[in-house]
C-alpha cells in the first residue's frame, strides 16, 4: 500500500448521483401496453397484430395462467425457415411457457435473467399473474441497471483481440462511475459481472476461431468464485473451470493450451487471472464429465484429501457461461453440481468449512507483529459470510448462487432465522459498499485495488460499520456451531 497510511481514502460523489435507498423495479421501465394475442389465432394474424401495434412480439395466454411469446425471430425460424404455412395456429408454435418476471423485481435482476437466458423479451406480470408489459435489453439502456449494455455490446462485436482488450480495459472506470453515482453495491457488482462474462465469452470465441481443430461444443465453461456469484469487485480474480465431453478425453491437453491463450487474452484485457489459482488451463480445473463426477464423489467421501472442501465450495458456485452450454438444456457439468447439492454429506462438508473460517477484524498475530491497524475485509468478513450463505442455500435445496439470494432462500430455516438472514443481507451490502468505495479510491490513487485496508484510512462511520458487520457474522457462526451439535444427521459437525 503506497502513500501516507494516515491519509483517508475517499471517492468523489457525482452531482447527478441518484437515490440509493431502493433499486428501481422493472415495472418502472414499462412504456407501452403489452400486445396480447390468442393461441387459436394464425401466424398471419399475429404478424398483422405486431405490425399494427409497432412491436415485434405477441404474448399468448396459455393454460394455468402461464404465457407464451411469439416474436419476429420465431416466425422466421419456426414458420418461414421450416416451411410452415402462415395460417398455422400460433398455439402449435408457442408450446412452452415463457420465462416471466414479477413487476416488483429489481431491474438489474431482470436484466441479468435476460442475458443469462439469451432472451429478446420477457413478459412482466403483476401479483395476479396478468401481463402488464414486456421488457427487452433496449429498455434498460437509459436505466442505471443497464449502464453496462453499451460496453457489453462493443465487447460482443469486437473483431479481434486488440479491440476486445481495448474495450475490456474500461471496466475499472465503468465500476468507478457507478460507485460515484452511489448505485447499490449489488447492482454495481451484477453490472460488472455481466461485462466480465461478455469479455470471457468473446475471448473464448476469438481464441477457438484460431483453433479449428477444437470443437467449441465439446465443453462447458464454468465461471467460478465471486464472478460466478455476480459479486466481483476490482480486486476479484476471474476463476474458471471446464468440463469436457468424454469423447475428447484424448485431446484434453490441446484444449488446455487454448484455454491458456484465453487466460492471456484476459490478463492483457486488464482482468485478474491467477496463474496459480482456479483456471481452466490447469489440469485440476479442466476435466472430462466423467472425471468431474468421480472427483465430486471423492470430495464427499474424503473431504480432507485433495482439498475436497475447497473444490466442493468452488463448484457449488459454478455458473456455466460458454462453450457448448445452452440456457435451454442442462449439461453434464450442471448435473454434476446438482448432484453435489443433493448429496446429504455435502451439508457436513460445507458446515465444517463455514465454521472453520471465523469472522474477525484482525488476528492476535497481526497485533503482535505491529499490523493491528490492517484488516483484510475479504478474508476476515466477506468469505465467512459467503460460506454461511452457501451452506444455508444447500440446506434448503436452493439453487441460488449469489450470496443475497442464498440468504433470502434460507431465511426462516432452523439454522438461519428470518431476522438473522435479513441482518446478513444488510451486512453483505455494507461490506461490498466499503470494498467498492475504497478500491475505487485505491484505483484513483494509482494503487492496485485490494482488500487489505489500514483502518486509519477509513472514515469513522465505515470503521464502525465494519466492526459491527464482523460482530454480526461472528454471532451467526457461534449460533450455527451450537445448533450443529444439537441437530441430528448430516447437519451435525463432528
């Protein structure tokens, strides 16, 4: 850490910064009434209705208060290209219910679903399940939640490595601008993760284009760590793993060479890729589907061997973003993660890890060596909280990956009462806000952003908030430790 340790780290607030008390709901983005059709109308009639309303979609009510969507793209693919008659009933084409969102959902959450599911539009429903409008990517451009859309689009359209890296290097400034606007921390990290995903996906495309001998459909690329949880800050590494088809087991080394080239593209794009960490170019993180399944069984059977606890936690955070992965179909990699969640022994494994990483401001060693003023906010606070959320989510069968979602999913369970879950959500937001603010200040000062701060550089309020956050996390850990000895079966830590 360079500079005077007694000089406070500060970030200038933009004059046009908005209200951060609440995230904007998606219903606030709606501008026009939805175009509603019928299942028995013909494609010709649906197309005429689209033209009349100046829209490129029709929402089709389905049984059980579900809804389907017919778009211009569907007509081209399912009717024109397939040689069907335009007099075909829409109900024969729209057979699956569409993904819909609640009108009260946060705009940034809906945008994330749009991107993850590769959708052009999403119907928005009220509390009664009636469609009140639809949103597409373009509806988010003018909203703070969609601040990264132009940058993502530039990255997606990059023609080569140099252009891709040039756009990607703007990520720190993008995050800094959102911090200066006082946007909610989870909105900032979600927006950043969407940009990082686009950089990784485009890097994969560019590198594999130079390796025609490798099949992009023969593997699933998994994002790991904080980026997978959509919680990256400026100090976060881009962790990854790959699950390859068993049919290419003999070519795994050739794939790993290409993945090493992806690492280099990402490093030169300004992203942090730890050569000694979890990266798809390393043998431990590039395995076939069968090898991952066997490894997962081994972690559960003997968690202390081969860093079983660490691998289990990493893979439970895994989120597929590239390669042969399709949002519409499960992959063996996704099935492997689901298998880990279903195994009751995973509970004991995760709880042991959760209780072994204690929340604290500083260690006795730090005090004795004269480093008592330095805190590592990630190691001493964020990681213990993330571990609690991961265990709690698995305990209630939740597939949520982000920490806030996991805490809310487990809220009200025996090990995590509502009040404690709500408190931990607030604590996580506080920790992420402190991390983002001071890392942007470090970036502005020309220092590499990190999670180790001299407490004398924090404002008195942030110092107090950090101390209270650690005490809250430690209190939950103590309760979990006590409860674990009273619970039967796999939830009991031995």
